[in-house]
């Protein structure tokens, strides 16, 4: 028999709920999401299930991480079916606040981030990581989970959150999990719902070009040259790339030539009105 999760709408309820679990000696995992759940989100839940006694998933389309020109209004909102999916996996609580709960009238404090937040996404979405860090910080301080799960799909975000948690001495372990993909390689994303049938077919070129570029770099092609070839391949397929770049996978700094540092290849590209991001280890 499936028990529906407790639905929490306020930070004070989130805090009381987690505190009561902790007082019973239970461990707590948090999974922050914007809802419109898919198997990528559910993989985070499944791993949390293995690691902790109680799970709180959060569903909040965070206005602070969207620019006025972006898709805040159009972003899919499917709370009832999200909660059903979470119930089927035995999630104990869902925190789904209204925007006014997270950002009451007069809200004036944000978390500003540098380090791994510099470059890449920030060059194209300057407001983005301040919005993400602020909301994730508020969620972690609201619930003080023992662990919180994030996907490598949003690789720069994962590193920004890790840095923020370390810098603010938050008592939560950040767990990063591999990207879940469709059979043709496309990374699962709530935004894939925006793609037309034709765009959806083209979208599989994005991970394919990432793989080709990574292979070229591994076999000794100069990274700048390989990335230029990759960008040209994306343009030829109908994308408008924002970036395709090789970075140090721990700091996201530009790699030092001929060193043996760990590397990550990251891409963001528009297909019609949809912006897709992806990344792989090199
Ligand atoms: P979102 O709802 O898009 O904000 O994502 C919530 C969490 O799910 C973030 O930590 C994402 O990185 C993660 N996530 C989204 N898509 C995937 C995916 N395809 N595979 C693994 N994790 C994902």
C-alpha cells in the first residue's frame, strides 16, 4: 500500500518535520527539483532511498533563477503527478512552497557565488547561479538534511552548490549522480517537453557531438580545435551553440595544456526556442 507523502507548504513545517525525524535518530535526504519529474529526478530519489531513512523532495519553480526573457511562465508545472511518482518511490515528504513563502514581500538577501560559477552558464545567464545558490541555501537551511542529491546533468550547478555548502559550513553532504539519458543519448530534462518531434530527433546530435569532441581530445586533438569542430557540427545540425568548452572537472578553470588534470566537456545550445545543456567526462 502506497502512503502519500506529507505535503509541506511552509519553511516552518519543513523545519519541524525534519527536526522531528532527527529527534528520532533518523537520517534525512533532500532532493531539490523544479518539478515536472522524469527518470533523472527519480534516480536521485532511488539513490537517496538507499542512503537515508527519510526523504523530502522539494518542488519549486524558482523565479530568482529565471531572467525576465526566460521561460518561467511556460515552465511545466505538474505537481499532482509529481507527488504520485514520489509516493510510488516511498518519499515521505514533499516541500512545495508558494513563491511568496520563499520570497516574502521585502526579501532582500541573496547568496552571491564565484569560483565554479564564473564563466560558462554565467556568461549567458548572469543572474542564474545567484538565484540557484539563494534558493538551495534557503532549502538546506530550512530543512538541514544530512544529504542532498544533485544531478551531474547540471554539472556547473553541482559544483556551485558544493562550493556554497563548503563556504557556508552547511552540515549537508552534497551527493552528485550521473546523468540519466534517453536511448538515443539525449539527457532527460523537463525542458525536452518544449521540443517539436523534428527538434527531438535533432536533439540527439548534442550528446553525439559531445562524444565525438571528447574522443578527439582524448586522442590528442588540440582542445580549442576540437571544440571549434564540435560547434561547427552543432551549427550544421541546426543548433545555435552558446558554448562548447573543455574545463577542469573540479574547478571549471580553463585546462592547463599537457597537464593530467581531470577534464569535463560542457555544452549549451539552443534548438529553436529550447536551450539544452549537457556535459561529459573526458
Ligand atoms: P531540475 O528540476 O531541472 O531543477 O533538476 C532537479 C535535479 O535533478 C538537479 O539536481 C538536476 O541536476 C537533476 N537532474 C535533472 N535532469 C537529470 C538527468 N537527466 N539525470 C540526472 N539528474 C538530473
